[in-house]
C-alpha cells in the first residue's frame, strides 16, 4: 500500500488538543499524504459548529444586523488553536479579510466555506504540508453541481506535482470563480474525490465514533459496531440518515474500488469499519444496520383495476414532475399505489397534488398520511433468508407500533417500513433489539 487519503471531521479538529491527535495520526504513517480537514466542530454538546456560525454571520448581514458578536466567537476559536499550537501564522489577517468580505456582501457559500479554508491553512502550517486551495481543484458547473470531469482533470494536474498536501473539504469553485459548497457534511465527498483521483489504496475517514454502528448512537444505547460492510449497504444506510458519511461520498471511491475505513480520532487503535466492494453475505447475522428519517407524507391512491390501466403510474409521476417534486418511494399493490414524499420536497404543495391527481387519474380514493417516518433495515444477508420481515413486524407490533407502509426492494438488501413520526425512536430500538 502506497497512498492513504485521510479526511478529518469537525469534531476531530475542534480545538488545539484535537489538532495534536490529528498530527500524531498523520505523522505515524508516511503513506498518509493527502489530508482533508473539515471546519472545527462542537467541543461539547452545547458548543457551536464553526460552519453554523459562518452561516449565521451571513444571515446577520442579509438582515442588516452587525456580525461582530458572532464573528468574535469564530475568531476566538481559531486564535486559540493557533496560539495553543504555537504556530507561526498571521491568523488575524485571514480573519479580518473574511470578516470584511462577509460584511461587503460575499455569498452564503463563500461565508460557509471559510471554516474549512482556515482549518486547512492552520493544519498545513502545523504539519508542514503544502496547502492546496479547494477552489482550484474541486470544480462546480453553473448549476451548482459538481463538474466531475473538470474536477478530476484539475486534481490530476495539481496533485501529481504535490507530495504531502492539505486540501480543505466542503467547497470548490465554478468557472466564474464563485465559491460553491457541497451540501452539509460535504467534506466526506471532497475526500472521496481526492482518493479516487489519485487512485489511493485507502480512504480513511476519521470521526468521533469507532466506525459505523448498527444504529444511530443518539437513538440506540451502545449499538454494536459494524466491522465490515459493502458500499451498497452503506449507501442505503447513509441515504436513510446514518449520517456518519455523506451519502454522495460512496460513488467516487466505489467506482475506483478504493476501500473506506471509518476511524475514531479519539481511539486511533480501534480498527473502525471497513467499507468494501464485495463480501460474502453473513446469513447468521443478516442485518448490518438500521437507519431512518422522519417527516414524510404518504399519498395513498386506490382505483379498482388500476393494474390494467395503462400509464396510471406515469400520470401520477408526471404530476410530481410538473410540480418539481421528487419522491422517495412508490410501493404498489393491485389496485393501490402509494407515493412517499419527504416534507422538505413537498413544501405545502399537498393540496395541489391531491387535486391534480384526482382530476387527471380519477381514483376511487386518495388518502394523505402526514407525519410519517421511514426506517430501513439493511443487510446483504437478508436475501433468500426467511423470516427477517416477520421478525421486524413482530418486533414493532409487540411494541404497539402501527406499520403504515412496507417496501422491500428487489435487491432484497433493504426492508423499508413507514411508521408514525412519534414512534420513530421506539421503532428503531425495537428492530435493533430483535436482532441483537
Ligand atoms: P464528522 O464531523 O467527523 O464528519 P459527523 O457528525 O458527520 O462527524 O458523523 C459522526 C456522527 O454520526 C456520530 O457522532 C454519530 O452521532 C452519528 N451517527 C449517526 N448514525 C450513526 C451510525 N449508524 N454509526 C455511527 N455514528 C452515527
Ligand atoms: N463543515 C461542513 C458542515 O458542517 C462540512 C463538513 O462537516 O463536512 O456541514
Ligand atoms: Mg460528517
């Protein structure tokens, strides 16, 4: 193995002490050549993330409120890190420029990106590595989406000339030199792109937990750790809310066949979780993990002989498309079809949709179920393994939880159930306990 790309999350770089741990990890292995830092995260549960404070600074200026108080919180965090690490860096100068830029109307994405930018400069100086500004290597198109070809081209040309560099995560730029960010948690994506571009042997993702756990530790007490998982299983879990790794970070490394290792900065000797392309299903432990999200609405449409009506589902979907709404899921029966839509997509357009479906599709009935949560139970050992769904359903029913919707993809690695938002935490615990 020659090259490891290492990404450190916000909690791993939240203060000077965390920076010391990070330095020790990086310098302990000469193959750790490219380092991707996030912005400083929370030091404790009551603390603020720097990225949140930067968004707040921008919002202050937009509303005509001075940003000094909020910006001081940011300045003090960075100044303390630089001072305690005894780094020779004129951090005041950088801070002053960023403050001026935000006060003079810099964009929201520019403001948000400065957390990673400053952490990148500090970490590069501390490690004596080269600093590469992400604006020069992560390229977005004019619609704000990643321009993959331009990004790989830029990364190849810059990284091939660089040994040991720090590249801040989360942002890049477009062809007009505007700073553009990924969605929240996007430093994971930057790390994955860099790993893929240099065909790294391993992409290490360092965070504050010892790998991927079977369930969100904020919901289930001390969940078991997952030792090894496939990209596919991981994608299902991250998409459904297991927020350890940004869901889009799987694609670049999966395509290049690079394993991901999730590791704990505070317990660096723990092996963490290894994410690989393929592995033999474990039929004795068929469930890899459980994840879920709240706040969905299900529109349930019923019409006799729907199965023989050509184009029925197409009509429903084109109504969604015309209203710029993407749907999550569409389980169907002989005479019924349900459309599951996240409330963030729906944005109070429920009545418009229901009216249009009623007019265009003339169903026998159409019922809206709001306040739904979705829970995904994922594992490649589930396929051809009898009784898994039965176990999930009986776990829920013995906890008095009503199941509103069930869907199992044809790949048989995911069983999705819809329950009331209020039952969400209880539901995850019930499923977890029934398999452990
Ligand atoms: P970072 O700042 O290092 O990127 P994140 O906060 O993005 O870290 O991700 C790590 C957090 O993800 C953990 O602290 C944990 O609270 C949360 N999390 C949610 N689901 C899981 C899971 N299945 N396994 C481990 N952690 C999880
Ligand atoms: N700092 C950014 C955020 O808080 C990006 C990241 O953490 O990866 O979303
Ligand atoms: Mg993260």
